[in-house]
């Protein structure tokens, strides 16, 4: 399931009946006014209500259940691929060959116009990923009174996990998007949906956090967090404010058990609304793109660079010919502002760039060699997620044990590393590209910060504090210089096999 790796124990709230349907509550609000093209303005905030009954009665008619069917291939022999496959396959009437079966997924959605446009999560109506996945055969929308409609997929956007459907009906109850930028931590929220297939379930809670970054990365890793009860079966449904405006679309939960523990995430309306409007009109979703690999500026890296932590992101890689390369952004730069907006853990570089117009000229402020400077980038268009996916060839072929004899240097005392110059023979053993230059790690002190950070025998240090590491003496000199400057970390640029090189801040050993 998409993004299942993004958070430890995180669950997308939609799925197939082959496991347990993970879905989102579809919430909705009836409205007598004609739908507008702008977000509805939030009314003045009220205190805690004596009851949510009136609000729930007004919203429930626009909550829908979404059901999809698809044909998937499953192996009829449970021992296929094991040493017992042939032994037990003979008793199978199908001879152990894959069979096609029908699978069903359930989710929630909400009506946004009287003529039948419906918003849900993309993962509710997509055919899934991986072996056996297939396009959905049908999508049905089930109203609260159990009336069923065949739905047409108008558009979907896997990156934001949003989809727009259309049913052939008129005079339907519908809801409006609210302005999530005015939402505050502690505000009341209400969710209505179909957890575990129990339709029309109403839950309430508060906004627990805003701009929550879950760690999955990408252009839309920025959610509203709530303690309103959200469970499997709630995907695609809305999160309402106390006035009945949609301020979020529930999409994911954090749970070690698979059930609600009071941590749910919703896509903010400020992000969802423009995408939904474009999908309704059949438009293509284009996002800004710089063409860089980035790393967060954690405490160690910030210390090694002598700059403030949590303000900026480190450029680990610049793709040739892309916007960043053309603008003069370099590997090792720390980007601190995009178009005047600070880069922080809550407002990441990916988020800021993705929301810039393709083709626009945007000032980008960077720190390079301790000095701030501004470059202007012409924003490119973000490729599909499939094109962005990279497959690094991992592995650690290791070194000839005899080579370790020459790797004893002063870096053992300062970093807990035994190093040696990278020779063509060692480079071939490690499967490195011929253009990789540096020093290779022969041994790591298990009590050192280098071991804690995951450095291992066979890793190659390309640079230290931005200076080329051509010999072990270069690394030792940089470590000594950092100590004299009063810094407790050095910044290493490390390559492992064919994987992209990464920056690591390593604490200097004391004494």
C-alpha cells in the first residue's frame, strides 16, 4: 500500500478486503447555498458545544461510502516458492497455477457539489501496487440511505493521495472546504465516516498539531494531527471544524496495533482544495522541482558547519542540468530560504519548492562556506514518483584483510576510524564508480559516534568539512582543525557502494 513505509506503524486508512479495509471517514455538510469557487470563510469560533448532534445531523447526509472491486491474481499453492512447492502443488485442482479472484476495498468520501462531485483518497480507489495489483473494475458510491451509484473517476493524484469521482445525480447535499490556515491547535474537529464498515459513525476531538511532518518525505508531508477517533475504514473522509467546514481529509493513522490510539493525520484543506479544483476540471497537477537530494540539518551537522540547527536543509546531491544546477546551487550548500520563506522542519524545502509555479523565477538563499548568498532558480516540473524512485545497489564487498595494516592513522584517536587511501584495486572490490575519490574505512571503533551513525568497513569518505579527503592525513587535519575551532563534530561526505553519497556529522572523541 502506498506510503506504508513512511511512518513506523503508520496505516493508510484504506485497503482491500483481502486483509482488512483501511478507510477514512467521509464527512460532509449539507448546504442550501450554491457551491462557490472559493473556500468558505470560517465563522467566528464558538466555545465548546453542549452537543454535536445538530452539526452531525447537518453533515451526515453528505457522507458516502466508497466501494471498489478489482480482479487480482493469487497463488493457489500456499507453498509456492518454497522447497515444498512441488510436493503440495500436485493436489491442487489448478495445478498450483495463479488464480484470479475478486477483491473489494472500502473507503469514505464526501460530496462537494449538488451535481455529484465527490472527494476521496487516491489509495481508496487505486488498484494498489506490487505483484497481482490490477486496475479497479468498478467504483460504487453508497449514500447514507443505502442508495447506490456507479461512480466515474474524474481525476486522481497519487502524490497528494487525492481523487475526484462523479456520480450521475442532482440536488445532492454537499459540503464546502474551509480555510485550514486559520485552524489552531486545540480547535474542535468532527469526523464522520465508515470505520470497520460501520457507516455513519461520528467522532469528535481536537486539533493536536499543525504542519506535522511524519518523515515520509515528499511534497505533501505536512498534515493536521488530531485525537478524534479515526480507524480503519476512515480514508478519504473529511475533518470538519465546529462550523461544518472541511478543513482536512483523513488519510493516515499512527498505531502499533492497527486501531485508534489518538494519533490521526489529515491532508490540510489549503493543500487539497486547489488540487481538487484542478482535478475537477481535468487539469494536470504540475509541481515545482529543483533537482536536488536533501538532508535535514540535524544538531550534529549544524554544529560541524557552525550554523543554527533546524534552519535550513543540506544539499547532498545536485542533478546535472536541473533547476538547482543551472542556478548555481552546489553540493554542500545549506538552503535557508525559498522565495522569502524560511526552510524549517515544519516547512521543508520539498514542500516550499513543490508549491512554486513551474517556470517561475524564485530567489533561494543558501549558506556556503559560512556566508549567505542568494541565487535565482527557474523552477522545473517535478517528475512522476516512479521516475524519482532510485534503486541504489547496496552491499559491502569488504576489504582485503591485509590492507588494514596500512590504515592506522591519527583518526583513530579523533573519530574512531582507521583509514587508508582508496586505490583502484580497492575501488574495484567495493564496486565503486571510477570517479569516486577519497579514503576508505578499514575499521570502526564500536564505541565511537561513527559506529552509532552506521559507518562501516568499506565506506568511502569523499570529503571532510567540505574539503577533499585524498589521504587519511587530510581527515586527521580536518578533525584537529575542528577541535581548535571549538566544534564537537566534523561533517563527512560518505559513499557506500553505488548508493548516493550522504553527509554525516560525526562527534569528535574527547581526550
